[in-house]
């Protein structure tokens, strides 16, 4: 990447750098989304979680996890159709990189599938917590707010 930046000053270009950086950005974006979802940091109703009980937070988490899973499943299936269509063409990412475009595009349905899986796992944890009364898996929002000097 640094070579590409330096050579641009002299009117030269390293042809594979831009597609490679784009590919790394897409992969890291989906990996980060899956990680955030697994740690319950992807979708949250922050204002409501600070004023409702722990049981209310579990219910909100069930709603957001269900919605998130549905959206991710829809986007993953659309991504599979997109990749299948582009597999027929086999165009490379760039002329310098002879990697087929669909290799990179496959990250999209994989990433959305991982997010959907994490949403479903969080949903199941919350349902089990509501049924057993053990909601210790949920973060204590009020304690976190009090630690920062916010009293609700």
C-alpha cells in the first residue's frame, strides 16, 4: 500500500493495490460485524436499556435479535444469489490480480450468515434466561451508567 502511495507521486501506479485494499476492507468489515454481533454490540436500543428492568432488556434483546436475524438471513440469501450469478462470469478482481471476483463476493453471504447465527444464539440465550430467571448473561446497564456518574 505504501508503495502505491509513493509511486503515485511520480505518476506511476501499482495496479493490484486498490483491489487488494478493497478486498481487505470488505473482509474486515464483515469479520467486525460478526464479532460485534457475538458480543451484543451490533444492534442495541441504548436509551431503552438504561430505563427498563433486566427482564425488559431481555425482551428488547429478543426483539432486536429476531429482527437482526431476519434481516441477515435475507441479505445472506441475496448474497448467495449474487455470488452464484457472478460465478458464471468468472471476471477477475482486477487484471493484475487473477483472483475471480466471486471469491471476494463470497464474504458477503458468509458474513451475513455469521451475524444471523450470532443473533439466533443471543435470542436463544435470552429466551432461556426469561424461562429460568437467570439473566446474568445480560450486561448490567444501570451499574455501567452509575460507574460513569449517571444515576437513573
